[in-house]
C-alpha cells in the first residue's frame, strides 16, 4: 500500500505565521498558527521592525506542531513553499546572515520619500511606469533610510529578499525571490519580471544587492541539515519558490487567466484583475500593478482601506446588544447584523459612510472617519441601517476601483470571485453583485493563500503541471449570486453622491478642520 504524500505551506501574514499541511488533493490536514507582532523601533516614528530571531523560532514551532497534529511522518512531505505579506523586506550580509528587516506597513521613510520626490523630479512617475509601484511602501526609501540612519549596517548589505523568501532561505540556505513578491519593492520591471538595478543606481544606492529571481513553483533545493534539526522536517523535502500573499491567494481561488477578477474581503479589501504582463500601468498612477504568480500575467490591484477593520470597530463600539442576542441564539454577531440589515431598503436611508477613498495610488490620503446624512428618526437611522451602509460602501468603493482598472487595461469583466471573511456574509455578497452588476462566485476554500502556496509546492515536486492546472483541479465553488440590475441603477446614483461627498470631506482635511484617517508616507 502506497504511503500518502503531503505538501507544506508556510503563510507569513502581517499578524501571524501559519504552517498548513495539505494532501495532494488540496484537503487541509493540519494547521498551526502563532501570532507575531512587529514593534516600533525606539525613537523611530512609524517604524515596524521585523524580529527575524524571535520570528524564526515561531516559524519552527508552527512547522513542528503542524507535523505533529497531522500525525504524519515528515519524510512524507514531498515539498514545501512559503507566501508572505508583501513589501516586507530582509537585508543580509555577505554570509547570508540577516542584518535588518521591516514588516509590510513600515512607514519610517517619509523624509526619504519627500527627498526623492523633491530632488529627482519625475523619478517616481518614471519608476512607476516600469514597476507599477509608488515610493510609499517601496524598498528604495527604506534602504535610503538605512543608509542615512544606520550607515554601519548599510555598508554590510550584500543581498535583499522578501519575508516569505527569508523563510525559504532559512530552510534551504538559498536566498532568492520571485516576481510577485519581489515586484512589490518597486525595484522590478513588470514586462521583464526581474530586478531593475538601474533604479538604485540613479538614486545613489547599492545596485549589486539583487538576488536571483525564480518563478513560483521552481525548486530551490532541499531542506538543509540545520533547518531539519530546527523544524523536524526531512532533508529530502523539496523547498520550492513561493510568492506574494495576494497573488498566491488568487491562484488558490482559481484567478489564473487574463480577465479573472477577485475581491478579497479581509481587514483591507483588495480588488485584483489579471492583465497581460505587457500592459503599461495607468498614466495617472491611480492603480497599483504587480507581477502575478502566473508568468504571463500582471495584476492590477485596487485597495479599499480598513473595510473589515471598520466593520469590527462598528461591532465593538455600537453593537453590545447584538452581541448578547447572538450569543443567546448561538450565531455569529455579523450573521445577526445581516439579518437586521436585510430589512433596510437599498441605500440605507441615504447614509453615506466616509472611510476609505477609492484608490489614488500616486497621491493618496483619506477623509476623517464619519457617517454623513444621518437621520434623527431612530426607526430609520439605527445600527441596522448604519451596518448596511458600511456593507454598501465597501462594495461601492470596490466597484470604482474595478471601473478604473477596466478603463486603463481594456479588460472586460464577466464575474467576480469573492473571498475572505466578508464573503461569508450572504447579504454582503449580494450587495457586491448588485453594486458592480457582475455575477459573484464564492469558493469553498477557506485557506486560499495557504492553498496557493501548497499549489506552488505541488508544482515543484511534479504533482501538478503548473499553477493553472492545480487551480483547475483544486478550486471548488460554494455559492453564486446574480446581480439585480434594477438595484444596480439605484447604486449607480448613490455612487455619484458618495464621490461628491468624499471630495468635500477631503477639503475639510486640507483646511485642518478634520484629521485624515490615513495618509501615504511623504504627503
């Protein structure tokens, strides 16, 4: 009787690290998770350091526990791969030892962003046209910060990788990156899917620190003896190149062909559309463009800030009664809130939430968090109608971002794959269909990002021919929501009103009357 074989996915998110073991049919066998925190460096405002010593111990523990909980022999793990939060970088010395690392939303380099914009006229636009990235979360300003503030470390820097790549380097001894994750540094060429060292040269930074680039699914090597001792893995397990969490998560949702679309409804919402890799980013720098994990594709990406976090804030700030009722009934509080919100008519009695603006990647800041157009009739303006207005608003901002992607890319959209915590809401899924006018499909998979990493591992060891084949085999659909086009017409009118209201709210921020919810570094 043949021994069953397995794949290991390591998922390094912003808030936690997870090791997930799948069988070769995509069934999850075990998962181990540990929260990690990224601390502000003392005396460095808006910093978010990545503690590679402590965090490696957490990675090892998760791997050990996932093997133990799966009750399998480590020799039966054919291959592993890793995925991570994008933008987070690790810098190494000549011996491959970590020198310095930051997590994804580290924003310490605001002075460097301003310096680059003021002293190299037009350079951000020039680099964006090639890379699809602006300076706000890119690697260049952060490396410049290191040169300016920690010169002794900067002098020792010999190579750079992303956080998922760091995990694979610790396991295999080989430092490399892939386009989907490395591309978020802003030091990449979209059409070439490789580093563009000349960007570093032009701003006076080291231009010889760029590691080899492998495509997702390429084998890097085997688990090293040292890593085997630390993790409990077998030295026969293949270490396979992974990728960025959004892009590998898209593969885990079957979003692998030109024109495929996903809305990922988590703490932040992403709207991603697959486009040919030759497609030039928009001239207004309004949308982010990243290399996809499929080598022929890029992904145009819209972002909606805090949509999930705003919902959690609303629940915790206002919904104590609903929490008690949900507990008594044994249901989730969001399920209860959706029940009540279903009774509220489309448009939520005119309530306009002001939280995330639609995407303006080149110069992006938000209004002050607020609800406009409230009514003092408690039968109309209450928790149910405000909750529904938040669901409608997340869908409206997503639809604006998708329309902008359609405009510059020329890609026609047929349907949306909706995933993440928000997709569990039936009302929210229907609202997304009605607002956009597109069919919305909900996949069964709950661990799309980890599944994407497992697919990469499976490609590396020959279980799947490629990621497209793996997606076709493993992705299963749960529900479908058809749009009501009459509702869409109503939402189109609301969308115009909301955009005008948001513009007015930004003027209040400009006049220092209200405080922006978020501003990009360097603004």
